[in-house]
C-alpha cells in the first residue's frame, strides 16, 4: 500500500494486446524480484491492455507486484498509440519509460540504470537496445518453424528468470538495433524521458493508427533523441528481448508481413515525409560490462566508422 | 570572478623534475582543452617539489582556468607529503589525483567525472592509463624511444588541438595492462569525494620509497574497498604517460631491486601483499573513434578472463562481495 502512496520516480507504461503469457513474463522482468538495486516505491508499472479475446487481465497483472497498475481499454483502432498516450496521462512519476510491446522482457539492471541516468541528467533520453530471443530474427525464424514452444525451450535452457542477463546468450540484436551500441539506431522498446520532455514532444503521434502503431515508436524515438538539450544515454549492457507472440511484424509469415510493411511504410511516409533516417546522435554508454553482453559489444565495435 | 565560487572539483597534480611534461599535463586540464566544462567548476592544484628544473609559474598562470601553483621544498624522495599538502589546499567537494604530473589526459575527463558524481556522490572514477609510444616506457632504451621521439609523436597527431589523437600514438600502461574492463592494479588519474579521501587518511606518509613506491596503488585500493564507493571507469578517456625518467616508468637496470623494495615497504605497512581490487566496474563514456581499438582489445581480454574464472568456478569480482558484506555490517551497526 505504501508504495502506492508515495510518488514514484519512474512510471513504466507497458502496452499489452493479445499476449497474456508473454506479458506476464515481461511484468515479472519488471518486478523487484528480478530487478536489481531498486525498491517497489521507486517506480510503478502501468499496464494498459487493449481488449482482445486473449486478455492478460487485472488479476494476473497485479499479482506481479504492489507497484503495478492495470487498465483495460476498449480500442476501436488497431494501434497501441492511444493506449500509450492514455498510460502516460495517468503516470505519477517524474519520468516515463514507454514499452510499446508488452512481449519484450528486460534485463535486471534496466530500471536502476534509467534512474542512474536521470540522476545524472534529469532531461536525458534513456534507452536500452532491443533483441529477439532465438538464434535468428523472429521474422526469419518463423518461416523455419520457430514458435512459442521452441522459445520456451530456450528459456528453460538458461533457467530464466534465475539470471536475467543470460537472455543475451540465446538472442540476436533486433534488426533496428543491429548497428550496435555506438550509434543511436532506429528505435527501442524501452524509451525513457522526463514527463516534461514527454509533454514537449506531445506524446506519441496519434496519426499512427494502423497495425501495431506502424512506425510510431521510431518516430517517438527520433523526435526525442533529436530534441534540443537532450543527451542520450544508452544502457548498452541491458536490453529488451522480444518473445514470439504472432506480432504484426515479428510473428507473421513472409508474404503477409511484406504486405503489412508496405502499408505501414506508406502511412509513415505520409506523416513524416522522406526524412526518416535514424537520429544522428551519439550515445553516452552507461552500464556494467558483464560477460553476457561482451560478444555484442565486440560486434558493435565492428560497426564503428571513423568520425 | 570564477575564483570566488567554490569549485566542485579540485584536481591535484604532483610534479617533480618534469618541466615540459607537467606543463603539457596542465595544458590538458585547461578549460579550453577540456570539453563542455564550466571553468568555475574546477580548480587545478599544482604542487611541485623543488628540483633544478621547476615549472614556469608564469606559463601556468597564463593557462585558461583556475590553476593554483605551489612550489615546495621536500627533503625526502616521496610525493606523499606533497599530496597531503595539496589536500590541505583543495576546496572542492570532489578530488582528482594525478600523482605523476607527466600524465596528460583526454578532453572528456572532467566532463565525465562530474557526470559520474552527479549520478553517485560515492563514485570512484578511474581513467585508464596509457604510455605514449608503441611500447611500455619502462623499456624505452631497448626500443629507442626518447623525449625527442615523443615530441614528434605529439606533433604527428596535432596535439593539443586533437586531444583524442593521443590514442593513436599510445599503448596500454602496465597499471591496466589487460585493458579497461579488467581490474586495474592502479590508476594515475582517479577521482573520489574529499570525504572518501579523508576516510582513507589521504596519502600515508609512511610510503617513503622514491616516487612514493606503492603509495598510488595503496590509495587506489583503499578508496576502491571503502564499502560505499562505486567504481566508474571512463573507458573512452585516458591518461597518457610522457617519458620523464620516472622511477618505474623508465628503463633501469635496478628495476627489479626497486620493485622488490617497494613491495617490502607495502607489506610492512599493510601487513599483506598487494592485490588489485576485483570490482565490477560501471562504464561511462561517449567513445571517440581512436579509443575504440583499445575497447576492442579490452572486450576480447575480458571475455577470456570471465571464461577462465567460470572454468575455475571463481568469482571474477570477489572484492565486490567483501564490500557488500561490510556494507551490511555497517548497516547492522547503524540499525542498533
């Protein structure tokens, strides 16, 4: 109860739609049982679930911690953007972290790292790189038989959630992050900032009203990182790890996926025009170089070009 | 006007008989070389033990920033008393210690150090060390390295205009010979709060070997092992040693003897042999291209070390556990 009375420092907005089991694991990864060096009163997790025939539901969500708040919404459009803006509007923390995809679980230092970065620079942008569980990107693996069962086997293999950093051992960098840790890349599933910065940005753009929000997340990330006086901290040794759940771009078969991509791309071009390059911002790296991240650090170093 | 405001950070630079090198070091600490800093945020306290080649006070005064120069007569051969004299002058809440004035630094050192302290008052900020030249300077004679070749190297990378160019003409320092991600044996550019320095009793003046012997290692380990400090490594920055005829950083036939005497002194003072603090570092930095080749090597070496420790069933950060236990004990005492 006490944790609900005190204002948390960070409000994490987690969007859930048709992925109850994955979201439950993500919520576990956000709980104090799994996160290092933080207390429940330091942060809150705002779950916003758009209605579907496969609901996570309040009971399962709230069971993950005393700092979880659950909202069930009816949504008329096939997009998470309204759910995100709603979640942010009820946040009580001085800072916000947006997780657009509830199927992405995180490593144990994400929250502490974000709080460290905001102590360092209250108006910073903070993110963690994205990964896919499995030995290939899931949009490729799905064509080769990858499914929830295979993934469950991988998670058993690393005894998840015993040591959350072992997720690195069974994952690959997301396509949008394959440029590594020394550049901003395209997006993140953990995008954090001050609430003031969020208001300045006007939240996520509600015009992204198509499947999965289309490029709303990329647009938010780019606008945040390129906004003035916003140093960008990358929690390079943490990550968010996508679980397979039949999502729009990560879990459908090739032909269908390409059709959807085209549709989303057309809408993005309509909204943003032709300048959709990744943010040209160099990250400040923050985090412990634990053994599981080193092979990705080495990969990232091969992607650096002379400035 | 900036002198009227109390600086956040006091950087102590100790010099002895290294006129050209120390002036380069001070140049690298000036506010027009250090990036994104407010000159009023820090002061540089230069303490020089008198020699035949003392620094030019006017040249120091001409550097942009807050430099305070003290020339003192030192009867001994250790810098310990000079360091404690410098502590007495320091006004900052945080202290930087460059025990060897011949180590110049890269332009992001002060900015990142202040960042680390904003994050954690108890940060122990360590900047990795390098030697100018292709080889460790303790073998400079064998490798035909001289002050003249060093001056040429600095010109070749357009230093001081190009501060990060130092990485292009340097190699690892023996104090962190296995890279920036493994435990350091010592650190020649380190920062902690004045409070932490007071807690360890600043420089222990029983270290009386030439150059202080293992004094610098002792200071590093004792700060690192304070229960509440958090080791922050600025892996994208560096301190770069210039050749100056130092006790252990230049080639000498008596090197083994010197090291043995230093170890004996350490053992006599601390009652046990020295070992590097094995603590999990937090990395903080914005990496410039020239620094990345060193990070690449560091990552390779760190992987091997982790593998070795895993194979042997050993904890790679054993001292971290000792610190946690003493924190708990302290908490326990405080609770009662």
